[in-house]
DNA sequence: CGCAGGCCCTGGTAGC
DNA sequence: TGCTACCAGGGCCTGC
């Protein structure tokens, strides 16, 4: 379940291993991986094969490889605006390795490079992930223009986010998961941030006090940064970096996936509530349930 | 515009 | 044991 920290780890790995190289061949092994690419698999291959990879950028849980140019210090190079945009969904992986290694069963797309070096394999067991080429690489790809800035973005506007959050008439957890309000937060980091800020997930966003919102923004920022420093969360073994290595933030999880286990702060047993056909984990003592829960 | 719910998908596991 | 049911989940999409 890659959320912002995991996606950022992968972005860095790709920047290290793929930026500055020229794509040679592209194979699409599962049509669903390019279902959002206008023109389908044939056009996707034509739009990526033979092109140079520049910087790798990210917004929230999306990242994109700049195609043709965009590499720092090479301003004279032709600057094309295309982005190879990636969303990993629940189980997507970007794996770098020797071209000769066997093809694992869930590889959905494969990229080789003209230098004959390590290839790149988009591997995705549950096929929620997707790849597409669209314009807007230099700023934000058009396809994700509706995705809000994430809390680690230098231009993230805390004031604007706080105001918009306090106008929402839904539960605060639901709001945190809305990528058009703030991006990069999924189920794991929403629960961890709310626990840290001592806010119940079903608190109505429009009833939060300003101090609550300030504490929440602080909590989200710290949780995401700490998870990033730990290399991300490998909860169900589906997340690994480009070299196949796991992250270690699961050792620091306070509530997520810990129903019945003691809250690290007060020892009360962590509670699991049904939430949008999934789960919300919280401490019944640290995160007081509101009189009128707004899930 | 905001909000809620359906849908897409597979592998692991619980339960019968 | 072999079957079924359910769970995990992000985000697009539709309907209100």
C-alpha cells in the first residue's frame, strides 16, 4: 500500500537508476496497466520507446518520469513536455534489476534501456496501478491537475488547507483521504496522524477548533517525515523499493493494524471501526469519540 | 462546488 | 481436503 513516503522512496530510486538513460524497448504485458492511456498499449509503447528519461517528480502518491530533457544542467537539450505518469495503486512496484532475471508472474510492463543496463519492471499483483503518458511534465501532468499539493511539498499552503478542511462537512479522516484536499495520505498515515494529533477519525471536520487543525497538520507532517526516514511501511510485504528492499516504519505504527493491542501512549486497547468498507484504527482513550460521529 | 457509494482486481486467509 | 466468503485498498466515476 504505497502512500507518500513509499512513493517518495521509489521516486528517489528511479531518479538514481533511470534518470539520464534512454528507453530502448517497452512491453505491456497486461492491458489493464495502461487502461487510462489514451490510445491503449500500442500508443503507450510508441510514446515511450526511444525517449530519454529526465527528472522523476512526485505529487502525493503519483510520480512521473519526464520524457526527453528536463535534466538539471542540460538546459540546451530539447525540452519536451511529456510525462510518463505512474500510480502504484495498492500493490504496484517499480523494480530495477538485471535484464536477464526471470520474469515474475505479476510484471505488467517492462522497460529496457539502450545502454543494456538494468531494466525496469512495473509489477502489480492487484492491478490497481496504472501507467500513462500525458502532457505537463514540467509542472503538473494534466491528468492529475485535480490532485492537491502534499504536506511535504515546499509550496504546501497550510493556511489554505486548514480553511478548506474546516469547511468540510464530513469526518476528518474522510477529509484526510480526499486527494483533492491534501494528497499523499492513505489509510495507514491517516490513522497514525489522527492518533498522534489525538483526534477521533469521525470528528466532523467543520467542528474542529483551530488548535485541532494546527495539531493535525503538525502530526501529518511528522508522521510522513518519520515514515520516509524509516524507508516507508512494509505492512503486507507488497511494498518494496526499486531494489526489492522493505521499509521499517511498521515497527513504529501506533494503531494501524493493531486492534486489541495496547496504545503506545496510554495502554488502552486499540479499537477497529468499520469505515468506508475498510477499517479505522484508533485509541478509545486518547481519541475521544464525538457525540455525533461523522464517518 | 461537496459528498457518498459503487466499482475495478487478486491473493491470502478464515470458516464451513 | 476443497470450496466459498471476505478482506485489503486508491481513485475514478456517477448520482444527488
